[in-house]
């Protein structure tokens, strides 16, 4: 499966009283990286997913280890790798690093969800093909 | 070890475009529950910890399973149980439920940290004693 | 018109690297105070407004002066006074204080909005009556 | 004085249950635009300001009018113009637009603050010169 990379800048809004990223803010960044992956890697941006296809991708499971703190102004490199793509779910690993130092490794499980029924639904074929790397994203 | 309970109301600020809690917001609530536990259960509020004792409790590990979505206006019951108290860390389980339905179970590992040195430090005796339930919180 | 009061605790999630409330977090608290006012003062909680009546109350104007910083652990007293109730809008003043010291005064203009049409709509009579203090909230 | 421009993408984390930007999130974006201006326009990034010069720029006043809602996926153009630069404060106007449509106009007053004393202090000469457009930012 294909590795996707993006970046996130540590903003003043992300840091706590100790001057380091408050960990719930990492998950906002992580969700932003998943959005970038959907838009740029899978050819299916969140607006199109939600408003046109009626699909959401809620997170049902999450694990994270925080290796080293991040500070205001750090430019974080985020690498996303799909570990497993199931019928209606996928498991992703995201590694946040800065200057080669690992800050955070997280694994999340997302479920392809029919927003009207609020029930899981199989991945659309085009999205699955790009997740598994068997189809390119149209230029 | 002693179970601690608190509550959190699902606010407009917590929900996403699908009308359910955006999961990074759960971790803000979770951190709030840990703050309540420190203040009410351990007799050591975050301000005193940070400003007077120079101690922070950053989260170094986290796992969560999201069982069922929460909606605007839900009053969530949060139960916190210490699973393990080490020399300078602790592992907590927090269960969020509403009307008896489990919404989220999370396990977090916190590290007692000397904020000046940004290095782990043993739990102060009074805090450890209350964490392990061997000393009461003064009235 | 009737004054409404509520409180908000300054959480770790609210403070910045200088240890004081990051001002966008005040507006999350302010929105929470408006939610409490709707639920407790107007007898119309946000969930009922949104899901049953199809009404939202987006903010279209805002002014704020920040008088004095707030710190972790401060319990803020919030007083809400309707300054003006129009056909489909209202103007509110909210004062945040702690121990009698003013921290923030904000004035916001909300518009009663038909969420399906995304267009302004007159306040329902029961809500207007309670806003203007001509009808009590049922016990 | 010199106009500065930057952009912000409307993320899933920014929108509310009605699918439009929850207004406190605009102020996180606004603060991010001020950070970009300091780093790129004034040659003084927030980390250097805070950690090296011991200066913060808290917001002491704010006015905003929300003209039109923004939705998930909108790329917002943000234009920042200094309206007034005083001895130790400045007043900025920020206009958020998308595809030429104005979404939000905000005016904020920032105060140059000595973080150790938590007291206002005159702008450093180099920063003032760049704010007022009388000195270029070094390449």
C-alpha cells in the first residue's frame, strides 16, 4: 500500500502551559492529515465524501505513543501508511516527526459510514483501489 | 484503587458536521476528568501541581475504543480507575457512558514530570498514597 | 430583560504557553453560556432547537474587550444580559469575572436561522417571550 | 502600512453541526494569520518572540462581523492590514474571503507584552519598522 506524506506546523493554538503540544491537538492534526490523504491520495475530499456521497469516516479505535514533545514553530512531517483495508474499515499508521526525530506514532481504525443510516457500508471501489494502491489517482 | 467519577456535557463546540462528538474533543473532556480527579480525588489541583510543585503529567500513551457516538446535549458519565501506579507513571482507564450505554473506553499512561528539567520524577508521597487508596483526601 | 448567570472553570485545554486563557477558548465558553441560557433560561436547549425545531443561532457580530487575564483553575462567573431582542435577532452582553474582577466583556449578535433554508426567521413566540422576560420558564 | 496575505483551509475540525465554521475556530485561524505575519512579514516568529525576546502579543480587543458562512474544504484568503501602530500596541484588520466573497472582517488590538513582568512594553525597533513599512524584512 502507498505511503502518503503531509506536514503540519505547530501553532500557538496547539501548545499548552508547558509550551508543548497539548495531545488532543495532535489528533486535530492527525485528522487533517487523513483529510489531505483523502483529497490528494484517494481523490475523494471530505466535502465530496460527506455532501455528495453521503459517507463519513468516523474513528472507532485509536492507539498512540508520544515519544518526544513538540514545540511552537516545529514543522511536523506526517507519514501515513494504510496497514489494512477491510470491506468497510481501514487501519492506518501515522508517524509524526520533526528533523528526523519521532514525536508520535498513532494507529487509527476508520469505518466507512453511510451518514444517513449511520451504519457501516463497503468502501466505494474507486476509493478502495486507491487505498490499496491498485489504481492511480487521476491527474 | 479507588474509582473516581465525574460528568461532562456534550456542547455545540464538541460536535462535528454529522452532529456527533469529534473524537479529539473527547480527549479534551478526558483531560478535564483527569483534572477533576487530581483536584477532588488526589487533593492536588493542576494549578498547584504546575505553579507550586513544578510538576506536570503529560500523556505518553493512549488507547481508545469508540463504542457508540455521542450527540449534542448528552450528559456523559465518566468513570476513572487507576489500573497501575508506578514509581513515576500511572495507567488509568476512563469509561464514558450515557444512560448506561458505553460510548468510549480509553486507557492513558501519564508520567509525573519535573517541568523545569522536563524529566520524569517520582510521584510525591501524598499523591501516590491517594492514587493507590492508602490515604484519604483531607476534608 | 432578565439577567442569566452561569460559570465556567478554566481548564488546562483553555490556557496558552503563557499560562493564560487563549482568547478563542473564551468564545467556546461564551457559546457554552449561550447554550446554558437557551436550556435553562429560555426552555429551549440546543438539541431541541436544532433537531426538532430546525433552528440555529449563528453569531453574526461580536465585540470583546479583554480586561485582565484568566489562569488555570479560575472559576469564571458569566453574566448574560439581552440588550435588544429584534424580530429575528438578538444582541447579548456577556461579562466574565473572577472574584469580582472583570476579565472580559463581550457583546454578540445572534440570528434566529432556519437551518434548512439557511435564512433568518422570526423567533418563535415562546422563546421571544422568555428572552424579553414577559413569560416565565415552566418549572 | 503593508498588506500581508495568507490562506487557511477549512478543516473538518472547524465546522459545526450545521456544516459551517464554528466561529471560535475563525479566531484560531486569525491567530495563525497573525503568526504567519510575524514570521514572514515582521521577521519575528512567535517562538523567537516568546522564548528569546520574552515578548507575547495578547489580544486586548476584538470586533468581528460575519458576512457569509464558510464550509468544509473552502480555501480562505486572509488579508491583514495594520490600521494603527502605537508605542506598545497595534490595531489590525483581517478580512477572510473565498472566491472573492467576504466571509468575515475582524479588527483586533494586540499589545506588546513583557512576559516576565506581564506588563506592556514598547515594540522593538526592528518590529515596529517592519509593521509601519519603513524597513524591509531581510531576505
